[in-house]
């Protein structure tokens, strides 16, 4: 198992380098520069001032040289200084926002697993029942409904009209004067809508994958043998069928991590949540190259480790993977 883990960690290094190179080139090819935002709206700004700013930010260097300098700083875990007016270290900005994004994604993933797997199992064991048809309709809605549109609908109906949930931020007015338990409840109240929006699409997809895998497994001969031996249906499904049906789901779960992290940009911006997604959006609007690259690198590392956990889960569930790897 350690050999399998070591090989996966080594493969992550060139993959991460490739991600950073492509990201660095793409964001510099996009129209506009950080200096434009500081000079175009200033009638007294001259072309010489713009060139000095470009030299200050290192934008006058060839692109590959800029990437090499940035990569050398990254090797020392130095993400550089933000181009924004505060000029704070990028790593400090990310460290402030990362816990919020990780919390929302962990809660979303937990909600997906807690709901999608039971729904998939029940749909497969009760095929063509009313429950199966209802969940099929739910899946189609989940695939078809854009997350930003769902967020706006929930904000309008549950937040504005009914006033059941807050529609922005993570804290209520006077948060610092609440007790510790009340603060946790207040944050949980603010997170209901964002977590639901984040989990809705993944919940629909994973439940459908679980259903199809379970339907395939319960047709296997060893399931018929287990039933012929007189085992209870719960033991046949929970002990024999579930473990094999989970193997493809583990892979899909690892591949869903990029979608959850990428979706953070949408719902954190809509709900005004101070997370990495909102930070990335603000950085793109301000052409803050160090901040954009910092968020992309952290997101890429989180995605790669999510896929690594999926590989490890697959290897734990299927010993053949460990032997072949």
C-alpha cells in the first residue's frame, strides 16, 4: 500500500507543474493588465508611469522568465504579494479564506454521501416503484437546473419572501456579542442555502451512479447464491452487494472534487461568502496575477489530493488495485 501511495504522490508533481504552466500562460493571455486599472481611469497617468508599474510588477519580462521566477518563489512556498492596494502576501489572504471554502465543501460532500448512497440503493432495490420514479425526476431536475439559477430562486423565495434563511454572508449583525453556541448556530443558519446549492447537482448525479451500479451488482451470480443460502435481504445488499457497487462511485466521488471547488466561485459570489471562490473572483476582476495563481495552485493541490484519496479508497476496497499498482 505504501508503494502504491508513493507512486501516486510522484505522479502528482509533473501534473501540478503542467497545471501551473497552463494557468500562468492563460491568465497572461487574457486582455488587460493590472496596470490598466491603475492608469486608465487616472487622467494624469502617463505612459511612462504605466511602464514603471509594469517593471515594478515584473510584467516587462518575457513570459517564460516570469513563470520561472514565480515557480522559484513557489518552491519556497512564497506566493508573492497581491497587486491590490493593500499589497498583502497572497498566502495570508488565502489562509484567511480557505477554512470557509473547505468547510462548505466538506459539508456538501457529507450531505451528498449521506443522501445519494441510500437513495441509489433504495432506487435499485425498488426498481420501477413510485420512489424510483420520483428520484428519477429529481435527478433530471438536478442535472438540468443551473446552480446559480437555483441559488437565486432559493434566495428570493426562502430568504426574501419567507425570511427563513439569510441570503448573504456568514454572520449576522451583532455576531461578536453572541455566545459560542449561538455563534455556531448562526453560522450554520447562514450555511444552509450555500451547502444545499453546492450539493444539489452532485447529489443527483451520484445517486444515479449508485443506482446503476447496484442494479448491475444484484444481477451477479454470487448475489443469487447468497440469497439461495437463506441470508437476509439486508445482509445480501449491505454486506455483499454494497461494497462492489461502491467501487465506481469512489472514482466518481474523487472526480467530483474539482466541480465542488470550481462551484465555490459561483455560490460564494452570489451569497457574498468570504471564501476562496469569492477571493478568486475578485482577483480576476482586478487582474491580480499573484492572487489568481495562488488560488489556482491551492485549488489544484486540493483537487489532486481529492483524487488521491479516491485512489486510496479504491485500493482499499479492491486489493487487485494495490497489487497491480
